[in-house]
C-alpha cells in the first residue's frame, strides 16, 4: 500500500490531478446532463474535464523534467504548474472559475501543504473565485467553494480531517443549491459546476487518505434525498447524480424555456490575454457592459477571459485594446445546444489538422487548406483542443499532424475521441513542425485515404529535423557540458552542438545534417531572428552544397529561434 502523505507535497498534487481527471471523466456526461445555469448548453462536465486535463498535463511536464533526478519536484513547482495549466486550458464558465480556485490554492500551497496551509488555501481560493466573477450568484459553484472553505476552518487538525471536512461541506452545500437558485429548483437538479467541484474535492480526499469518499447516506431506494421547493425531492444517487422527484435519470441538457427565451446573449467568448493589471480593470468594465457571465481570472500578466455577449467582435476588440488576446474561442449557443435551425453544410471528404509552434506557420498551413492549432511556448494543447480542431475541420476523414513527440499521447487520445464521433482519423506521428510541413506538401485530398496517409507519413519520415535553443542552466548533454546562455543545436531531439551564438551554431548544425545528404533545407525563423541571418544561411548552403535548395518561412512567436528541416 502506498504511503499516505502527511502534507500536500508535489507527489500528492500529481495524484490529486490524476484522480480528479479520472473522476470527471466518469461523471462528465452526467454533469453535462444537469447543466441548466447560466446557459443550458450541456457542456459543464466536459469543460471541467478539459480544464483539469490541462492542469494534469502541466504537472506531468514538471515531473518529466525531473526524471533524471533523484528527488521529486518542489511543491511550489507542482502547484504552480497545476494552476498555470488550468488557466491556459480553462473552458467555459465553470472551467474558468475552477482555474481561479486552483490558482488561489496554489498561492498558499506553494509555502506549505500541511493542514493549516490547506485550510487557508481553500479560503483564499473561494475568495479569489468570487472576486473574479463580475456578479456572483448564490446556488452556484461559488457557494459550494465557500462552504468547503468554511467547513475546513477551525483549530489545526490533520490534513485528512481538513480535506474530509471540506468535501462534506461542499456536498452539503451542493444539495441545497436548488433552494438558492430558482432555475435549478424548477429543473429539479443541483448546480452542475458545484457538482464538478465536489468531484474534484473527492479526488483530493482520495489522494490524501487513500480511499474514495463515501457518497451516502443511502435510502431504501438507493438515493439520498434533499428537499427542494417546499417538499419536492431531488434524488442524489451514490455517484452524486441528481434526478427529478420521479426518479428518472435526466437525459441530455435540460432546457428551461422561461430562462432561455428571455433574449440572453448569443455567444460565449473565451480568450487568453497578455495584459497589465490596470488594463484588465478597464477591460472588466467594458465587457460587463457588453454582456453577462463575465469571469476574468489570472494575474502576473496572463489572464483568462470568459463572457457571454451578443457582439462577439466587440468582446475580442476589447481584448485587443487591453493587450494581446490569443487562443480565441467563440461559441454560438444555439448551434452548440442544437437549437439552430440552419442546415449545416455537408462535411468535406478529407481535411488535415496540424499543430504549429507559431502564428507564422499557422498562416502558412491555413493557406494550404489545413486546420491549425497553435502550441505557444510552454502551452501545449490539450486533447480537447485537438478534438475541437477536428470538429472545426468538418470532414469525414482527418489526418492529424501533432508535430511534437511530447504530444503523441495527447494526439492519440484526441484521435480516439473523434473516432467515437464517426470521423475517420489517421495520426501521422510527426515530431517537429518541419516534418509537418513536408507531410502537408504532399497531401492530395483526391486520392485514397490510406494512400494519402502513407505518402504524408513517408514525407515526414524522410525529413530530419533540428532546432536551436538557449540553455537555461548548466547541465550535461550528449555534446558535453553546457552553461546557461549557450546556444544548443538539437538534431532529431538530441543536443549535438553547443555554440556561443545563433548564426555559427546554425551553420554547424546544417553541416552535420547535410553531411548525410539532402535535397531541400527548410528554415523556420523565430520573430526576433533578422532576415540577414536567413540570407547568410542560404548562402552557406548554396556555396557548400550546390545541389541543395533552401526555403525560408517566418514562424512568428515560437519557442525556438530557428527550426531546420533537411529532406
């Protein structure tokens, strides 16, 4: 039996994220089914799952960076990654609030993970979430979070007692949400976001105690009952799924016409925003005037913005005025909830979905007809984003190019999900953007699917890849010891060259790669790399390798100053 933690250290945080993802995976459909507030669009469970998936992936990345060490990561690194991952991957109103709750907890847990710190973390988290919501409403996830924090208060206790008290306090508050919010009472359900938070706190209990929490008490019918609106009953099965008084499980999102037909906003707008604090304060005021369900979370220059509006363009423009918005996602509620009466166009026969490291390559791939997902520095896409991109491609057959070895499992999960929705998906295991460019160059949608996939796979496999990076600290590499600030030349993922500057290192890397032959060199320049360097590298190839052509692309804001491909 694994040793149970005395405090919430990095390993316990990792376990918590993993268990929370499993719990939401089991319950996402049931949570989606009871989603009636603020919009009955049936996606709260899915949004919470995708948010936690991003948080868990960020924590796993921290542990992966310590694989060669003898100690686990610091708690501060783990909780910081969890909060950052949730922030960049937050989806919907519920996911955005959960991201702020995790961020509020991380700020305290970075200093310690004992009972006292956890109790304080829950309090700070609940307060931070309320501050992030423009107009807090009782009977929602905010109420459940506050109740969990209050239940965890008191004299110092064992960590297990604190997490158990928080969970039970959240469950009790969840059962009362139909009494506090009329739309829930009329539908006969508890709050979906609060239900998701209870699942996350239940995972925390299991991570700390080693046992999944008991969800009873049970009645003779197998349900615990909570009174709603003067005596009607909402059943709460052992799994926590609310059902109407008659006992029939809710199927699909619940429509409440009296709440939906009142002319609510037509669009949900979400984006990440790089901006200063004072700019965000003005942004909140402007967005609050444009719509409702406004939640702005984050800090330290990076924010996640969520709002429901009729004018989606104005919401995005407000973000542009405040700073630099990206990962913009606009959802039309009628289309998402199945009420749109327009006939959708027939799906295309085939499409390509490609992950790119910068906006420059995104434009290039879009011009070539591909649907793109941008992987910004330190922000790898979650499987949910890849699934969304496959859906946007709107095709019967999709070729998925992840362009990063670290995205292999994420891309495989997205492909499997898309297959369950009836899309034929082929995953070409491209490990770098230049391999994706080579694959896209030979893509022919008019030939057979299998033949096209084979040709794209062959083109990618025939492309050797390299990138330049800046060493962050002294470390051992395949090429020797590097110092902080050295330029590293990585060929096929391994450090092969250690240099003092980008141009000289790039020339050495090119010579190493072309020594094995090649016909075409692809250079992808970062936004800060001058055109003069590209010209110099083209001349270097032309003078030393007469039969080799060179093509240059601008990658925009990407992690590496230079990407190199040799075919």
